C-alpha cells in the first residue's frame, strides 16, 4: 500500500508528467451527478435514490480535476484522501491504481461515497469560481468498479503478533480500527450490543441512502481476513470491564455518542413524542425483515411500532438525522411533514463568514426535502399538547428573532411577540443531536475520565487513566461525520499498534506537505 509520503511523491511525479489527466477538462465538462430516481417512484420503496452512472461519466468528472498545484482537497478531507492522483487514475481508466490510492487512506470508500457531505469538495480549488469536482461521486465509482472487477479481496496477514485487541462498538470508527489492527497482525474481536454489525450505518442511516447489502459485502471480507464479530454483547453487562482488561492486551472504545439531546418541556411524556433514532432504527429493521423488538442499542422497544402513516409529523432538528426522518415519514405515507429548526435560515450561497476553503455556511437541501417537507427556521418549541387520553395532538411553537452582537459576533434570540401558535402534530421526532457516549457501566467501570462535554478524555487516542484503553470516533471527539469516524478509527489503531509493538507500520494519515494546515472541515 502507498506510504505516508505517497501524496508528495505523486505531486512531484505529476509535475514531471507531460499528460496529466486532461488539463482542459474543467473547461470542457460541467459538473454532473448521477440522476435521481423520480420522487413519485422512490417514495414507495427504500432502494437507493441515485441511478447508476456510466464509466464514461466517471472519467469525464475525473477529468475536471485541475492541475492546481496545491491540492487543498487533501486537507478538506478528514482522511487525507489523495484525490488528484485517484482522479488521474480514473481518467486513465486505471481502476486498479485508483482503488489502490483510495484504499491507502480510506477503508470504506463505498460508505463515504454515499453518505459523506464531501468537505473535500468545499476545499476544491475549482470551486472558487465554478462547481467543484464531483469527488464523492468519483470515490463511489472507484469503490463500485473495484468490487465489480474483483479487486477488493481479503488481505489475510502473513504473520500474527500474538496480541489480542477488543474493539467495543461496530460503527465506522470501530470497523476501521478493527480492520487496521487486523492488518497489523493482531487478533481482533469486534463487540456489538445490537443484533448486527454496523452501528449507526446499520440502524441510523436509512436504506434509501445506504442499502445494507453494501455493509454486508464489506463485513464478509473483514470476516475472511480474520476479524471475529460478536453481536448481542453489551460490554459492561454481558461481559464485565475487568474481564475485558484481563483477556485482551488492548481495548478500543468506539461506542459512539449515543445519549440524545432531549427537549424537556411541558408534555414531553405524551404518547407520540420520540427520539429520532428509535423511529429510524425501527424502519431499518423492517426493511431488513428483522423483528422490531429491540432498538439500535439492543434494548427492548417500549413504545411499540412507530409509524408516520396518516399523521402530521413534526421533526425537531434541522440536521441530517432530521432529514432522514423526513424521508422515512414520506415513505410511511404521512399526512404532512414539517421540519423545524431553532437557528435562522442559512444563506443560499456561501457566506462571507466561511470563505473558501472552509466548510461553507449555507442552505442545504437533501433528497428527502425534495420529496416534500415544510421547512421552518427560527422556531422554538414551547410545549407538546395532548388530548385527554395522553396522546400528542399539537405542538405549541413561537417565532424567534436572532440578533448578532456587534462586538462578539455571537447570536442571541428572543421570542417575537404575537407569534405563538399551535400546529397539529400526532408524531414529534426529536432530532437535535447527541450529547456524549453512554457513561454508565462500561466507561465508568473502566474508570475513564471525561472532558467538559462528557466525552472520553484521551491523549493521542489513549485513555488518560489506563494505558490499555484507547478511544476513537464520536465517543472521543463528540458527534461528528462518518468520514471523521473512519479517520479516528485508523489513527487509534496506529496508536494501539505502537503501544503493543513499540512501532507501527500502519499507514499514517496522508496529508500533502504543500497543503496549508488551516483548512477547516465540519465536525
């Protein structure tokens, strides 16, 4: 696999070559993404929304990558993906090289090519005055072509170290850590308290964004490589923390940020007010023909079947999880779907407060919004209103006025007099994000420290309280992106390998030596 200095080496080679991809490609081709299936068709199923793109389309989009000299996209990507080089390989129709370059920094491009918000594209030099290179689409094309050509095969380590590592949590951070540690030759056991591997990829992301056969395809390879999966195991209860410390040479905590932000207002306990993840995980189980008995945390559902059919649905929270609730509600056949957000409506174009190459503050419209939703900004929920039987029947909301302080730049809000009203609602879904990992049982029993936000406190991924314990992903950095989770898992694995062996030959994060370090990406 390419070394950590591969990016800089490719840059030098690129300068020497006389025919770098297609130098005029960005002038000749417009940005084009795969066509989406018609709304009237896709809202009746849970298949992925995008239609297949041709090989020629992929090559044209790769040709738009400029010979820009300083590839800001490298640092725009939390994984440090070596983007110009795999674009060159795609244009040259060298899919094997393209995948080799991509896989050197990203364990699961078939995931990120579907559900990453593509911060790399926000840092694309071409994006200064034209639509940026379609990097996410090209990444997905490389991964799918590699599977089609049977380029992705199990990589079974030639030697084993005799060391054992427990990875707790099988989301993208845990999967990435397990994959890397296995490649280093350690015996890896991946623990998951739910009934199937995948974490939020499995039970948080709807199938219309990520069909679960994509996860199964990758898990089959990981299992052949020697990784052991143990599901229905809640570490801290089924297996005690001291047993884990006794039986393994190192532990990687990748439990995610699973404690949801609640809305503790009048009427919160009414029947009809639920957390978004309970709603989404139930539907993912239905699609997979799994009995809807336990939630994504492996615990019995206490609220029965949550369905939006013929209901006025209000999604509280304007992020990706809220968008997923919108799309799922539309597929259930909701009477109406409203999504409300506390903050003001973002600008439709890149705001001056987030200039290139930073992640832009701007309005984003998802495929779920295209299917139908009434989006409202600057709205505060005052109370949940119920009927005599204890069922939710309405939301009491009020319009907010946001003002920016001239000196500090901070926003402050106040209610607009006379705007308080009730809107009909039989199903309210709380999608306001997550606070921190679940601390009781495992984390407390391990004696880990927490930072000011309640996340696991670590020094270079290693716990500050026990040298055998490491942390990666949302449980360490807070709620974040899938691409950050994979990066965290990889970096934590390297830290574990160095701890166990004194050195590590696992790939370090590849960042171009010529890319400024100040490029900011979303958390």
